[in-house]
C-alpha cells in the first residue's frame, strides 16, 4: 500500500488555479506545480467497511539542479525520496515529467515513471511485466485548490479499461 500511497500523495506548489489558468507560466517554470507537494498532509483512505485512520504524510521538497525532489515521511518514518525531472510541455497545455521513487527499505530504484499535469488533474503512469504480461498502473490526483486532493490508484491489463484498486482524499494539515 505504501508505494501506491507515496505516488498518490504528491501535492505542493503555487495555487492550482493559477497554474491551470496560465499554461505560459507553467512553460516558464515547470517546477511551479510540484511545489504544491511541500508540507504536511493528512490522508484518508476510502473504505467501505469502516472509517480508516488518517495517514500523516510530510514532504520536504526542493529543486536540485534540473531535478525536483521530495523526501517523504509517512507516519513519522522516512520512507522515500521521489525525484522529478521536467520533460516538456504537452500539446493540451499541460506539462510532462519523469519521476522515480528511491525507497529507504528496498534495494533498487526501478524504472522511471511518467507524470502529466494538466490543470488540476495529475496522472502518474507506469508499466510492468508480470510473467511476460504487460500491466499498466496509474494514479490520478484531482486537486480542489491548493489544500485538497482526491486520488485513485488504478490498474489495467490493456491500458484502456481501468480498475480502481485504492482511493482516498488528502488535506493539507493545519
């Protein structure tokens, strides 16, 4: 659960509405939306049987050279360093990034994933092979202002039909 949670919990920057309203600013500063993740967040996982305890997420983010990185602390435990690299503007006015998580308690970093930010919708995507079969993964974050995010972690066998495996909401901690 923590790997999916980590990537679904990214949210730091200048106001989402400001970035969504002015794609030219995003092209001039592709790091602007990533700054939204910086800070403390309370995450509530959606659950059908009972109310879940909140997960406390803290992101310590900074631009390092051409990279943007966030050190993530989950429930008081340092868990990962997530690195972003801007790729370029999208035709629809958004911006594309590559991202990768480096885990504290796992060896290897895995491959680069992708992130596309268009307005208030962020889509993290990746692929893996499971016994020779390609599996697609994505996490969709939808922002409501600077302090709230709804996320859905999804999986697909064909890259077209998606099944939500986890969802929830994040709110900036006061």
